[in-house]
């Protein structure tokens, strides 16, 4: 009678059929990515991950959040962050781990209870590692979105030098607390860099002005005054003027103008520029 082969544990299963399992795993993952990542890169990532997985299982069983799996988690962190930056979906990222279960199935030599149990334990470990990739992917995407939002905020709040001693901040879109802070910081820095004493805050592109927006504007004007500069608010359209009156908002002694051109004329006069002389010179 032929001797029955003894059942294999997860480590022996992965070690004995390493080349066959990794090849099928790489093919499965490469196919799921539809050529958006080279097979050579997938090969490098997964073979390195495979070896780390075997060592982790050998050292500490299937406790994937333990110290023995630190190298596996480090590799999955790098993989997940790369996938997030490259625009892959969470599912496409997790499949890099989950596809290993599918590659393992043909490697099972028999249906013994011991070997099936070993496979199920390994499958649970791989599920947990796949969940880990989704966690890292999500954090990375949140970091990317926050960074892009900050960059857009910077780009949407330019400070423009209109004349010697006169700068302007054209605002477009909603003015909230976070954006007000950016406006204030950029305006104050521009006052220092240019030595300007007149600043124009143009709200032509702000769709609506409510009490909160008005308070943000007032804080910016006060901050500029502390730097020795005077602010003019331009872009006060009829609808905004009516809203300001209806809400009972008081701008105090802050100068407001209907257009940016009017605000520039006022700022130049306050700077001592002889507009008549400049107009004659242009003629």
C-alpha cells in the first residue's frame, strides 16, 4: 500500500510550490491591473512580498499585526501608497493580496482536513493583510486630497501688485475660515515683501456675502492695518450691497468700492499719485 503523503502547513505549502504559486499570483494580479503596471514591476513587488510572508509565517504564525509580520506590512504600505498615487482603486490594490488565495488552490495536493484547515488559516491571514492595504490606501488618498486642496487654495488666492505701493487680492468662490487664514497670511507677507501701504480686497468673484464672510473680511482688514496698510474692499455689487444692509453688517470706516478700477483710483490717490499727470503723460 502506498504511503499517504502527510498534510502540509502554510509555510511548507508556500515554500514547496514557490515558483508555481508566485507565477500564477503574478499573472492574476497583472491581468487585474490591465497593463497599467508593467509585469516586471508586479513581479518584483510580489516576489519580495511572498518571501516576507513566508518568513512571517515561519516566525509568528498567522498573527499578521504582530512583530513577525512587520516586513510584510512595510512592503504592503509601500505597495498601497504607490497604488493610491498611481490612481488605482482600493479593489485593485487589495487584489494584490487576495489573488494569492486563488493561486494557492491548485497547489493543494489533497482534501485532507489538516491541509484544508491550514489553507483556511492562511486565507484568513491574507484577508487581514488585504484589509491592511485598504487602510493604508485610504489614508494615502486622504493625504493626497488634503494636499491638493491646500495647493488649490494657494492658487485660488493670488496677491497681485497693481502699482508701486498698491497690491490686490482678487477672491473667487466661497470665503471660509480656512481660506481667510490663507488670504490673511499671503496678504500680510505681500505687504512686507513689497512695502505696500495700500491693499485692495476684491470680492467680485465671491457669490454671496453673509455675516460670516463679512467677519472674515473685517479680520483681514484689521490684520493689514496692524501692518500699517489700509484696505479697500471692491466688488460691492447692488445685490451684495442690499444683503449687507439687510443683515445690518457694519464695515465702519473701511472704504468700499463698486469696481476694482474705482478701488485702484482711490488707493493711488491715498498713495499720493497724481492721476492727472499720469493721464497727460500717457497722451
